[in-house]
C-alpha cells in the first residue's frame, strides 16, 4: 500500500451500532484530526463523484479515501484508522502480514452479520476494549 495522505475520509455504516461504536471511539483519540467520518447509510448520501464504487458496495464493506485520492477498503482501512487514532498495537495487529489471511476472511463474515452482531453485547465489549487500549 502507498503512503497515506491525511486526512483520511472513512465511509462507514453509522446505522450499525457495532460500526459506529468502533469508528467513534477511534475518532475520539484522533488528536491530530487525521480522520473524517462519513455516514454512508443515510438516505441522502451520494457517493463522491470520483468514487470507484457504488453506495451499495460502500454499505457492504468499509471504504476510505485519502487526501491524494487513493481508495482503500476492508482490513486496510482498520489498520490505517487505528494508527491515526494512536492505537499503535491494534494498528499493527490489523496490518500484520501473518494475520492478514485470517483477518481478510473474518472481516467479511463480521461485516455481513454486523446488524445481528450489534444486537449482542459485542458493541459494548468492543467499546470497552478500545477504551482500555486507548492512547493516554
């Protein structure tokens, strides 16, 4: 992946409690304002003119675009977002070449079932975990 030019605009499903909990917690620690969060679940959301995909695809998986116009999706977005938020260890975990095959298979399963997973204690537990790992 090329070097990221900040700010990074992340398109995520804010109607999903799991997604919203994760993105908002990361954004809270983004003291350098490297991240811009955009809710692509709103009815009036229209993908940017330069977007290489559709709203429907953006709703299936997380997407981001950096200041240089480089589009990123899936697992790579998490590695970059966690890094921008100061979650160094979690960023390394998401960016790990060793774990990449596992994370690349697990992420679609989680994304496809995120609304159901949001009805479990998972958003609460993820939020607690992130707050414990938050940079001081």
